[in-house]
């Protein structure tokens, strides 16, 4: 299954959250590869691959097999909408900001 989520986190913060959620200390998946913008975990008969697109806001492309529920929980954590005063503080003219979205790319 492929997913996409838009987040206000930086790529580094999003991948650190992925390490905390999927890594040995939580779900016990092993890190198969790691770069500045991607992580691949494997274990339990499946895998999770996360790639960050360095844009504003950051888009995370996530591919998984056997770990859909855990990925959906991760997506809910990184999909953090800033509080109203933070959004107002960094005000931009209408039409320039892209709303945060959660997208399921295929089933």
C-alpha cells in the first residue's frame, strides 16, 4: 500500500519520528537503509519505506506491506496542524498556502 501525508515537520523531524515509531525500541523493525531523506524498515514479514520530499510543507511518501495500521498511526502523528495562533503568526496571503492532506495512493 502506498500513502502520502503532508506535514509541517522538517524532513529530519519526520524521519526521527519514524525511527521512534518503527525502530527496535517500539515495533522492533530493523533499519535496512537510511539517507537524509529516506528510511526503509523491514521485519515481521513486511516493510515500511518512507521518503521525504523537501518542500514547504514537507510531503512524505510511504510504502508498506503488512504494517498499514502502524503507518496510519504514524501518519496521524506527523499530520500536526499548527495551532491557530501559529498559523496566524506565519500568515501568508490566501492561495499561497497548501492545506495539509492525507492521501491513500492505491489499495
